[in-house]
C-alpha cells in the first residue's frame, strides 16, 4: 500500500480545484491535504469554511484559490452553515428548481473550529443527520492567531499559551479524541487521514461523499512554524505520526472499526517527537508516558477493529443472560409487564 | 500578595504587554482567555508573567466560556479578567449581561478590530455600541476608552478597582493600534502612588455560617415575576446613577471660548487634540472634548460645553457610534453636528484640520 501511495497522485484528476498561488507557508501540510481532498471531491460541491489558516491564505480578495463554490462565514459555524446549505439544496430540489444530480455539501475547519468553538455546531449537524462531509484539518493548535493551544494540542507540546517553564513543559492535557466524539453520534462514516498517505486519503474522501448522512474526516496537517519543523519535513512527520501509532489511520464505517494502514510494529514515538521544536522540553518521563498511552490506544483500536462480527458478541451476551439475569434486566422485565 | 512592580520604571512596550502588566499591578489573580487577534499577546505575556508572580491562566474553548469562567473566578473572590476583540466581544456579551444583573465585578480588555469581518484585525472603533450597550439589560457597565499606553496601564488598574468597588462589569476599551504598537510609559506600583485598592471577596463559600455573624449569600439570575425583576433592575439603576458622578471622566480643552468643538475618544482623540492645538495656533477658535468613560457618558460636562459652543465635529473610526452617544447626551439642546466617520480607518490630525478649514466658515 505504501508503495502505491507514491503513485497515488497520478491516479487523481490533473484538474486543480484548489489553485496554486495561495499564501500558505512553505511546507504547509494542510495545503497539501486540501489540494488532494479537493481533487477527490471534484467540481460538484458546495463548501462552507470556518475561520482559520486555510481561509486566510486561500482567499485574500480579489484572489481566491477556490475553483468551487466556497463560502467563509465565521469561526464557530462551518457545520451550521453546511447544514443550512444542505437543507436549502434539498428544498430547491423538492421544488424542482435544480436538477436531481448529486451536489456534495462539504464543511471544513481547523482543530480549533472543530474541537473547541465549533463543537456545538458540529454536534448539532451530526445529530440532525444532514447529508454532508465535514473535514477537520488538524494542525494541533491555533496557528492562525499565533500558535495558542487548542483541545487538539497533544500532551507536552509547547504553544504560546502552554509555554514551557520551570514547572511545566507545555500542554498538560491529552488531545481530545474527535473520532470517538463524532462516532458517538452514530454517524454512518468517520475516518482519519493523513497527507502522507494520499491513496488512503482520497479513498476516504470518496467514501465520505458517497455516504448518505453525515460523514466526518479528520486530517492531520503538520505545520512547520507551529510545530517547529523544517518545511521539507512536514510530510515525513505526517508519515511518522501514522507509523508511531500517534495518529493511526482508520475508519468507522457504520459502527465497524477498520484500520486502513496496518502496522506490524509501532515506530518508537521518540523518533516523531524529537524532530519537533514544540516537544524540545519534553522530559524522558513524559516521553515514556506518551509512549505508554500510544501503545494502549493502539491496542484498544486493534481490539475494536478485530471485533468485526457484532453478532458474535451478541451470542456471548445471550448465553450470559441465560446463566444469570442481571438486576437491571430483571427490573426492566418487571416494568415491561413480562413474566418474571 | 507580592508586588509585581518593585519600583517605578520607564518602559517601551506594546499595548497588549501593558495590559498584562497593568493587570499584574492591579493584583489580578487569574486571566481567562481565548485566541483572537489583536489581543492574543495579552495572553502570551500573561502566561509568561503569571507563574512568576503566583497568578493563574486558563484557556477556554470560546469567548462565551471565557466570560463565564471569569464570572466563576469572580464568584470565588478572585480578581479575574479576560481580553478579547471583535467577534469575541459579541460572544462575551452574554456573560456581561449576567454580570450586570448579578453585580459581578468582571473586568475585560477589548482591542477593537474592523468588522463585521474575520480578517480585518488591525484597527477600528466599531465596538463602541457593543461595548457600551451590547447586552440584553440596561447596560449597567463601566467603559474606559484609552488613548495612550500610559492610560492603558492606568485604566487597567482603575478598572479592577472600579469593578470591585462599585460591583459593575468594567471594560478597558482599546484598539488594534494600541494593542500592537510600542510606546513608552511609566509603570509603577499603584499602592506607592496612593491608589486605593478595592478589596475583593468571595461571593460564594464565604467564611463562617450564615445567620451567625453574616448574611446568607443569595445570588440570583432567575426571577419568576416581572414585578420582582423590575424592583431589582430599578435598584441597580439607582445605584448606577448614584455612582456616575464619581466614575465619569473626560478631557475638555478650550471649549469655553470656541466656535467649534471637536469630539473624539480613544486613539483618535490624539489626532483630534493635535488638530485642535494647530488650529488654535493658526487663530481658529476650536475646542476639544474627549469622553474617557463612554459609559457612563459625561453628559453633564458635554451639555455645559454646548451652552457656550453649540457646534460640534464628531471624529471617529466608526459610523456614528460615538456620535450616537453625543446626540443622546445633548438631547433637547440646540446643537449643530458635523462628522468625520471612517469605519475601520485611522484618522490623522491633517485630515481633521483639512476638514475644519474646508467645511467651516470659521475665520482667522
């Protein structure tokens, strides 16, 4: 798979929907990811974008990188605006004002616009079940306003509002798990992707588009100035994030977990962390803590992915019930009027 | 609390840094914040300074939360503050409304930016309406509009004291230019200057038992009957009106013998005062009036000015937001009002001088 990825770009359309000449920093992982996502999405889309780096760099009026209908509104509401567009298109179609062809509604936001200020709007849109694809480009801090921590900033990373000092060395909390949060809404499709694995990324975008109902895509976006890395290293870092198990590539398709980039052996997290300026002050103990957590989460993910057949689990639960009914089940049966 | 500034010193720094230092000198315990340009550096400096002086910082998930966490800090008796700008100021209005009704002394620094927009983060004076009366109550708040870095420092300290003394939410209204520009100022320890530091105390979790030496802490933000609400609001309004003369601040230059008075606030007042001086030197009879408190507004002082000069020129980087306050203050008096409204743009003294010379029939 990883060899095929090298040629993946060739399998995509040569047409650019995210035009060059934008003002992203050199080595911007997000710009690379957006370009590929747009190629996979194609022409028949409407996009709503939250405030953030990508909005700022791609739309300095009168220029625009967007070769598709695209609107930026504010910081907290990408999912709300996308909901409105989707509902509006549905109404237009019902009235026969537009033809029946599929128009994909896409929302895009950064990690701050998704996991912090935009979480409420996202949750609302997922719960209402709008047919749209939400793409979160996660560069793990508020890069646009000057590298402040977000709830997606990883443990130990130094930002301007989680500085390293004598007592603390960076972010003290663990990264918010957006995949679990979105999956908890029982949406039909959620996946992680990385610009280092383009074939996988494109496949997931296409799946998200075809999904009826809400789909969520979480894309890792290395940020050279924010992470303290060289511009030429950003894709390598994205790859390392995957290979260390820090950012595993997987999908949750109608409740089923599937690891799309399987790893025989995890690369030690140290290799990923030591390359970045933001982790320079990490103590060996913190490094150890991160390694332990990554191993634990990887194991949990693998266990989830292995339980492919849900009916197998049900049989087990049934036999347990026959052996001895739980208290709660008894109460329920009594209340339901069933014979005890 | 250990004094943050040991001795008076002259410094050269950005306005955001000044606010952080001012809050330290004002014995602020904690800042709650959320990233938004152009106030980010208040947080940046605070996160570096705070641990050295035993103070705290908490970043929240948005400005709504930053405002309510500030209220939480205040309820616990901490001198708490937040800083924001533009769209963040909008989200902040809900917690501020609640603080007005519950008489909670929260302190906020606003660095105005152009809007409504997300990319114009440089400068404006367009948040006057919002900051003076953005809530769903009766706008019972104190708003200091600063013009220099020295004032940013002075009024940050004053804001904490006014908030805790009078128990109304208090704003320091700066702008993007003040936030990002460097300027010299003198930093001092307020106690050394004889500034009376209003004490802070917890609203909840007070010492002792109620009924035995103290009243119960009964805090409400829910009223079941309109009549009940009316009584509470009227009481707050009476308090507010009573303290207004003690809070109101303004600058009035040469308004007594003038044919025209230039009215401006904040950083624009610096251009206005320079224009007034130059015009005076050239023989034009021009006065200058600057409200420092935009809320409560120096109504009495401005009406007095109007009695000797009834011609005004309102200059602001917004479309009539200050002019609205001026008109309201002068209601019922006969006055002429000219304007230079430039939403989001800076205004120079040359612009004002040119305008006065061209438009007015004032003679040398």
